[in-house]
C-alpha cells in the first residue's frame, strides 16, 4: 500500500523561491551593460533575497487549476510581479517616503547608490517588468489575448487604481486622524492590490473560468489584507534580525495601521478571521489548492 507523503509548505516555498530566483537572475540584464550603475542598482535590490510571495502565489494558483505544465511560460509574469514589488520597496524606502536605512537585512538602495540612482533603479525595474511581460518568445503557448489581459491586470493593480493610489492615501494620512474606510482603502490598495493580481494572473494564465476566477480573487483579497495587517504587527513587535528592516517606524511617523487603529489583539483577531475567509473561498477546489490554503496560516504566523 502506497503511503501518502504529507505536504510540507516550507519545502514548497524553498523550491519555488529557487525557481523564481533562478529566473530573475536569467531575465534581469547583467551589470556589464552600459551604464553599469543602473544595472548594479537594479540587481542589488531585486536579488537581495525576499520571500517572493507574489510570484509564488502566481505559480501556486497555476498549479491549483491543474496547469503546472505552463510554469515555464508563466515565469516571466511571476518575475514581473516581483520586479514591480521590488521597485515599490526601493521608492518606499526613500527619504521622501518612509526614510528607511535597512531592507532585507542590507542597506537600502539610496544608502548605497544615492537617491537619484535609487529612484531610477525603481523606475527601471517597473519598466523592465513590462518589457519582460511583452516578450512573446518567453511566454510560449500563452495566447496573445491572455498575455494582454495579464498586462492589463498587473498595470491596473500597480497604478493609481491600486498600489499607487493606496500609497498616496497612506503618505497623505501620516499624523492625521482618519476613519476606518481610509484604513481599509490604504491596506487593500497599497499591498492588497498586487497580491490579488498575483492570484488573478496565475488564474488567467491557467485559463480559469469566471466562477474559479471570482473565488480565487476573494481568496486574494482576504490574504492581501491579512498580509498587510501581519506586516503592521511585525512593525510593532517584530525582531529586526528576522524581519531585516526597522521596527517601530510606523508609530514614529504616525502611520495609519491596524494596530494603531484597533490595537494588537483586535488586529490579530481580524487577521485570523481573514485567514478563515480565505480558506473558505477555496472550498470549491480540490487538494491541489493545499499550498494556497496553508499559505493563509503561514502569513499570519510569519516572523519576517
């Protein structure tokens, strides 16, 4: 009788991270290109580590829908998501924004290359993401209309109707008293939009129908909000040696966060409730969604 091997999320994440890291190394232009400083700065931040949650979610969604055979063709889209995420971190860390000195355990881009090159490195990564997405040779087997839909999905999530919109409200709300609607707007757009997009991109590449796409989008919405709540909590009580970035910065800048609005206990309770809702959204799928289900709890329990 064959014994079924229990699914191990840690092993899954390590394997996927290695696949994504290898692809990023392959896709990102080398620093032998001219002018070398911009390629050095791009590579410095993009290849500095990180959990690669967004591309992992993209590939895990692909597998959940039985399209794991398309992984290689989907890697450009998964890597584009990470490039856009990294660009947003470079800009977040700038003195005009969060003014952070440390990211992923190393000095932030502007501390190493200066503010001018850091801004341009972020701009370059954003642009490079769309150059990669539009490279038909790399996305063999994906219909052109699906690639166009993926580009539209990511652009919408990254722009003024998504991440940028949330970031604007976030910086404009510092030190101010805002209502609960503003709090949720910031979190669902600044962080949540790109996480939802990561799920939806995987689903689009897999050819998901409307019902499956809607259910997976609900899952993405719940974990996107939950991810930012967990991040807010870590900023209060996280260990810098594990998170790789400063703690206590949200409070010092008067940021609008769930802990500042609801307190730590209620914030944890809300995150747990969102995890339950996320798992419930996957109730109509089979066991191939196990990585997605386990990721919901992993996000709550993370220490970094």
